[in-house]
């Protein structure tokens, strides 16, 4: 399979709270992938994307 998405070292903060700390994953073409919150719901918006 070919790689469709690569996330490496993702961080997300809300003020002084670091909600995501160094998450990394790869999604291959044809795979189904979802991000869920602690209460098993999909987040209401995607994290902001920063340029490499």
C-alpha cells in the first residue's frame, strides 16, 4: 500500500494546557482512520496545520 497521511510529533495546546503531546501515526491508502476524544466522540474541528 502507499502512504496517504503521515503525522509526526503532533502537539496541540489550549492556553497553558497541552492536550496532545507528540502524537505520530501513518495512514495507508485505503485504510479508514478516525480521531476520537476521551468521551468517544469525533472532534468538532480538525487541528490547525502548520507548515514544516
